[in-house]
C-alpha cells in the first residue's frame, strides 16, 4: 500500500464544485496542498485560496516504511513531515509557485483582503518563499511586505514555495533531528511575508503536537534543546499564540526586534562614550 494518497477536494470556477463559481483568492497560485494524517477530513476552511485544493493523506512512518537520504529509515515525526513535503513536490508542478498548508493552519479574519496584496506580489516579484505566518526577525521589504532577516524562521504551516524553494526541499541534505523550517527554509535568501499574519496555527502548551517534542536549535539531542523548547512554549504562552490575536501580537514583536536592538546598541555606544569622556576629564583634572 502507498504511503500517501492525493485527493482533489475543491476547485474554483465554473467547472469546479464551488456553487458560487468564485474566483480563487490567489490567482497566481494554481494549486494548494494540505498535508494531513487524517483519513477523511477535507479542511473546507482552506478551500478557495488557490484554484485547486488537494489533500495529501499520509499514513505515517509507523504504518508505512519510508526512507530518507542515504537509504536511512524515516523514524521520527520531523523526518516524516519532510518526507511528506517531498512527496507533494514530487507530484506537483513545481515550475510555478505552489502553496502548501499543514492541516492545523487556519486563515485569519482579514485573509481574503490581505491575499490580494500577496497575489500581486507573487505574480510580479521575485521571492524564495512567501509565508502567510511565521516567527522570526522582520525587516521592511516595501509595499506592505516584510522580509525575514538572517537564518531564523519558525512555523511552516502556510507557505507559497517558488520553483527554487521546491527544488531546495527536494534536494537538501538534512540531519536526522533537523526540521524543514530551520534546516531548509530559514537558509533561503528571500523569505517574504505580509505586514500581518494571514494564516495561523493554534500553539497551545496543553495540546502539543508530537512533532513539537522534536523542535531543536543545535539538534544534537542535548539538554540545551530541551531548555530551548521549554522557553519557547513560555514565549508562545506570553504572546497568546493559542489564538488568532496572539499571532498579530507576535508580528508586532517580529517587527520591533531590529529597532529595539538598534536602540540597545546605540544606548551602549552612548554609555561607553560618556564613560570615556568622564575618564578623560578626570585625567585632565589630575594633570592640572
């Protein structure tokens, strides 16, 4: 039996099951894929974003034998999720942008309006990935769009992949404990997002996913990553990421990180200058 099945669950326009014949929210993205291990759910709240919406159902590594780089066996949830992404990209037309949802993605109240700006960007500008909701350090990119700076990126539940990004996911060499967002997506040059979140996921300490227990920075199985996971959940709780409003708060924090760092550095420079000035003045008085 195959490890994955692919089902077309929604199609926009006069030939699709959309009774209203509504156009997709993203005209520049032909297909959206929803990754899930659920056997029957079709996720109607994610329908209509792209012209066609598919659900890829994953039997999971415990029920279906899978291999990864070097012929090694897939034996952890982070490896299984990367394997599922690669399965989608091996089936999809990756010569054009592809939208991939994880099944816990939810659209925000302003998503339909905000996706108009995203659609214009995807159709006319270069990017590696366009994320509809992620964690990291954001800097302005123009026109209401922002870029994630550096190699910090968390949350991959709703991302539009450029052809180059899809190829990178298919071809990247990933260590056994690493995740698709930290090991592959974070290293891409043009990680773009909108000024506010368009898709969110419920990150609640009381209902953690199995995959969250494998989150890591060093990814060496050591105590450092265990501490980071605990602190991460404290941070998520403080922001309120168990609901939509918390994601708006997080995007505000994402944008403030660079200005706050700049203010801190400037403050340290001023303090050092004042201290140096005081020392010079004291030395001058002693000399007199």
